[in-house]
């Protein structure tokens, strides 16, 4: 078992038994899964199809404050599900279909993570952009 799956939020995600091909972890999750950051803060998930229908049955549907996409918050906000992601140039289906798979879970591509964090520019996003930049530097 990969270490990220031991984190409480990923254990909560696993209890939902969502179809693996109907969601992808976004936000800080892809960095956390790779072991590049110590704490994801929460888990953002882009969902479609049966996965989206399942979370909508469990939680309350709201609008995301930044993007305006549909949002369902579960487990006291530890898991945030969205039907679309931002910036809007990426479609949810493409983000899920083209996601990296780590230990059986889909994670959006790092270039999407980077673009989102460049747009948001919150203190934690800036710190994570520095992590991404350091990972891209060639090692001698």
C-alpha cells in the first residue's frame, strides 16, 4: 500500500466505493500522493457519472465560490467534489480520462495542478508552486 492511502482523507474517500474511472483527485492531492508535501489540507475531487451521482445522494449540492461549478462537501469538508474544474479550459471528462494513476487512484496531471495554483496564488499555492519548480530542476 502506498503511504498516501493511509491518510484519513484517502481512507474516507475509499469508504465511498466510487467507480475508479469516474473521478480524479485534484488540488494538492497529486502532490501529496507523490510524497512532495506533508498534508493536503483537504481532498478536491473532480467527479462524473456514477461517482457524481453517489456523492450528490450523500451530500448537499452547492456552488463552488471560485469557479461556480457544482460542489458537494463530505466528511466535514475533508472531501470536496466538483463536477467541473478551473480554469475552465479543461473539461472534467478529459481531466479524469487523462489523469495519472497512482496506486489505483486517478490524479489530475501536474500541469493542471500548476495552472490552477498559478491562478489562485494563495500562500499555500505559492509554496506548492515552489515544490513543483524544485521537482522540475535537473539534479546533478
